[in-house]
C-alpha cells in the first residue's frame, strides 16, 4: 500500500490582502463617441508575503474594491505567493456565480497584478526579468483628443505628443459625426505628416456609416480605426475590415475579459490588431493568455491604456506587440499616485529594470484626498 502523499510546505504564505479606492476628477470634461465622464476611479490592491508587498490596480468602480475585500482576499490568503496560477484559478472559481465579464475580472486584475509584483519582489528581480525580456522598449501612442475638446485643445494635445517624439496619436470620434472630419483635419494639421493618426469611435457608428467614414479618414491619412462599430458586433467589424481601404487597420478588444472573448474575435477575423487591457482581462495572467492567442493566430497585439503595467509586460516575447496606449487619464493618474510611473522617452515606453517588481511605489499622502470609503 503506497503511503499517502505529503502536503507541500508553503514557503511564502500570503499574509494579508488590502484594498482601497480613489476617485480622481478629470482635468477637464471628457467624452467619446458613446460615453461622458468627469472622474476616473483607481482600485488599489496590496498583497503581503515573505516581508514584501506587491501592488496592483485596476480602473473600475469602487464595487471592484468591495469584491476584492469580501470575496477574493480569503481565496488567496495562506496560499503560496509564488503560485500565481493557483491563486488566479482560485479567484476565477470564486466568482463563478457572479459572472466573469465586468467588475469581477477587473477585481481579479488588480489582485493578479499585485501577485506578479510581489513574486518579483520576493525573488528580488524586476518584473520584466521574471517574464523574460525580449525587447528593450515598446512604442507608445498618445491617446486623448476627446469629443468634448475644442479644435484648439485637440491640436495642442496631439501636436504636443508629436513634438515629443511619439510616432502615433489617437483621438475620439463619433459623438457628433458631422464635425468629425473637421476635427480629424485639425488633428492632422497639428501632428504633421510624420506622425500616424488614429481614430477611435467607441462603437458609435452604424456599419454603413462607419464604412463611409473609413474612406474619408483614409484620405486624411488615418491608419487605425478603433471600434468603428460596437465590439460586440463581430460581423460588423469584419464587414468594415474587409471593405475599408487597405491602409486602415481595424482594432478592438479592450472590453475583453476572458480568453474566450479574444478567441472569438480572432476567429471571426473581426480585427487586424487585437487589443487587451491588463486591468480588465484578469490581470497579467489573463493578458499572457490573450497575447499567447495572438501569437498562435499570427495576430498583432496592442495594449489598451494602463501604460505603467503594460510597459513591464509587453517587452516579453509573448506576442507581436505593436504599441501601448498612453491614455491621458491613466498616465495622468499614474504619475499623480505612483513613484516610478512610466514616461515615454522619444516615443518609447521602457520597463523599469532598476528595482524589483513593477518598480512603483504608492504615494499615499498624495492619494488620501481622493480616497473613497468602502461600505
């Protein structure tokens, strides 16, 4: 009779999981083709083990913080901090009856990012070393140009990015279609001919309307057409992709929360470039799954927002990474609340290799004015 298996000793048990939320007002009214907002909420997770604390975050409603506190924290306490896959799987199982898309995956994202940061700190290596470095940097594209901006503000913002060495700049379209061409012309004039111009409709157009604009945008040198129709309309995205000028790439995927979503989008041939967001798709572990799909299907990948975390992941050999979105709201908040937040150098984002983990520290004193009390 074979002896009963002995339980493996947990070397680095997770001792504590903390969570907080911060609501930061925008620096001006903001809107895109389908939404308006005046603040952005950052949910911060802290996971402690072996004398180290990992930081992770998501951009979500404060409900994600409540979910972490009430549902996810106990799922990973006392588990081995180095067993990220085991912790991630336990969190995914725990939200089965809540549904994977939306708040639940965003909550998992914050904790998972913290776990990766923690593991690298315990091992005393930068996160990019833990993941496996394949490139020194990834191009960033400036992203803003909100539909609430004046022509002068669009020109100032996008022109500033071009002047600072960014090779790509993105603006929002779709809220007021009859003004879109005027706005795109103003952006093109501001950035010059050497900077690629991207537009993002956030699903505001109908199929035929989106196709009509595709040709007009192409005439103005637009090379990137993001969510011309809803990202749920895979047939519509494929229709635009197949009939748009060859110089225009169709992109979508930022609202993906699971591998199933990304696979369906790729298999539907709905996009030229797949996007994913580490703060929505269940963290770095979920992002690795999305990037691996892109590699398997030879589909280019682009990281959506959250530039500081993406800069530390996208230099690995997981996919053909085109660029990282340097989104105005997120880069502003990350520089406000974190020491070590990523800043482009000549249009490129570099991982932080000078410190263990993500290489960031939370500015608690600066953040306290924005804190949200959790019920």
